[in-house]
C-alpha cells in the first residue's frame, strides 16, 4: 500500500481543520527534534518551489518531515490567476506524486474546493494523495450532541443543543467554547439542559425571548416580566430598543408560522418561509404559534407596531412600552 505523502484538507469547518492539523503535529512525536522537522507556510506568499523543497528535504534525526501550507491551492487556482500561479499548479501536479516517503505535505484550505480543481482530483486519484472535506452543518444541533459525547464524555439534551445551535449559528468554534463551559458547569452530574444554556451562554438573548413568549403563552406574566428586565439589565446601553426589535421579530415569526400551518397543515417548508436555516427556530415558532389564534397574533403585531412608532417618536419610554406589552399580552385569552 502506497504511503500517503500529500494531503488536501478543505471546507468551512475551521474547528475540524485546526484539529486535523494538530493531529498531524502530534504524529510527529514530542521529541526535541520534532519541531525541527515541521515547517509552516502562508500559501499566498510562499512559492511552490519553496514548499516542495521543504517537503523533500531529508528529515533531521527523525523519520518524517511535516510541511503545512495554508491557502495555497485556492490562491493559485483562483479566477484571474496569473501565469506564475498556473506554472505553480503544473509544478505541483508533476512533483506531488513523486514526493519521498518521509514527506507529509498538508494543504489546508478554508473553503470548499470545486470538484473540477486539478490538484483536488490528483489527491483523490493518486495512491500517495489524500483529500477530505470538512464542512460546517447548516444546523449544528447534531454536531453539538456528538461533540459533547465524543470529546467531553457529556450528555446534552436535544432541546439544549438546539438552543445552543440557534444562538451560535454556523460558528462551530463559538459553539465548542460555549459547550466547554456548559460541560464544566454540570461536571458530569447530569445532562446539560436548555436552562443551563440560558444561564451560561452570553448569546442567549434570542433564547430568552423564546422563554418569555413561552411564559406569556402559559399565563406566567410575572416570569415573562422577570425575563424582560433581565435582558434589559444585561445591556443597559441599548435602553430596550434592540430587545423590542427582537420581540417584534419573534411575533412576526409566530404570525408567519401560524399562517403557514393553517394553509399547509404541516411544518414542511416552514423554515424557508421564516427565512431561517435553523430547525430550532422553525420548530419553536411552530410550537409557540399554537398557543395563539391567528386573530390574536395579528392584534399583537399591530400593537407592537403602534408601540414601535410611539417609542421612535419619543412618546413612550422603551422599558415602559415593554412592561405595558407584557401586561397587555398576559390578559390575552387563550385560543
């Protein structure tokens, strides 16, 4: 079996790409000579000749040389690349299959390389090449559950994972940083819950808006008021304008979700109708919309627009508007 001597790692999942690079470094061992046999290059400034020379140099008191190159392939194969870049592609196509067995040349590309890329096809087809794409999922809920279990030996409830995914989006590094804090917080004593996410994650304004609407839907106006004031205290400089905008957005989503469910009878296509990639947001909107009739949501949305106009014209303080909003909604009869 041929030794793998050159690798192309590409994709949108920066976290996994970094972990793969660390794995290659770890394979070099921890002897004092290891670092002497590792070289790293910026692909936009280093030449193909310089990189190949580093990869083919005989290792010093070791059995391998590791060369890591960031962003070279995407740069030299970009649209509008010059003659020197095209020559670099030809040089790599010719020389990569001939690398010595001790070489470990790793190309790291932040972004997905097209299937038509000549160097990518070479890595896929040549016995000494290797290619793998690491792409961030559009909905990171499953990724968070798997990450907690496999990397931190922890369990996170699906609702908590969806909540964390909704507030960290496609930024898996941020999701991982928050997950580390959550794992430390529960300390293996129990699974991570949605309440833990709301308590510890600094990006939870949206999650707390969900909780506030849940409280209103179940007639818990005191709990809703507490959440409103907690959010106001978290960012006093905002004075309530940003928070009010988030509440308006949430009830707009509920109105769209209600209309979609009444029209189609199912959640199919709901995320697209809401303009979101988050299954958590779509499911939450669908669940919460059930607590209100269409007429109630239309009335609430009109009231929000009225408050918005009064706030922007200085006729009412945002914090007072939010208090009046919660008081008014808490008196809404259930459908």
